[in-house]
């Protein structure tokens, strides 16, 4: 890995005392990146309900669970029980993302795009749960049922959070 960024391995370990410390730093920076993307989307004026639809789309969920993606990085870090510093960095990262989502949902509530009666923190964790459970669903469901169920789950999550039309 050191060669890929143009340094020697000793240089890496001068800055990071262990592989676990390096991994924890990567997780922290990935959380910063994801939170910045969410904040940027909110600041761009995109509708929170449109953003919610995009976040729950099967295509987006596929991207989050692709090898080398941020979603896999967070899942792997939280599961790194043999490396407590990495697991803690993963837990902190996921909590930061949940908070950014909750803030985004509160903006959507203030704009009337999301139900005022929904707890924004609970909605954020609902979304994180929906996203993180995708690999389980794909492993358990027959292939002919996956796409339909994923579309229905996305519609259900959006329907729970957005006010009824009319």
C-alpha cells in the first residue's frame, strides 16, 4: 500500500503506529467525506425527499456495498472486534453519519418535506438499518424476488417519512 501512494512502509509507520491506527484514520476520513457529501447535498437545494429516494434506491445501495466502498469500510470497521481502536472508529463514524442524516431530516421537516411527527434520529437509524441489511436480504432472497422487494422497501421507507400527498 505504501508504494501506491509513493512512500516507503517506514514512512507510513512514522505517521501511524500500526495498521489498526492507519485503518482507524481511514475510517474517520471516510466518515468526514460521507458527512460532507450529505451536507453538500442539503446545501445544494436538492429536496430532502428526493435525496431520501436516491439514498434508498437499489442502485445506490449496490454502490454502498460494492467491494472497496465506504459502506463496506464502515461495516468492516465496526465488525473488527480484534482491533478495538478500529471498531471504535467505525462506531463513531456511523454515529456521525446518523447525526448528519438526522440533521438533514430535520431540515426536511422544517421545509415540510418530511413528516413533522417522525423523530429525525429514529429516521436516520431506520435508513442506516435499511442500508446495512441489504447484503443479508440479497443473500437470503431468491434472485427473482430481490429487485421487487428492494423497490418496495425504498418506497416504504420514503412513505413512512414523507407526508401524504394532497
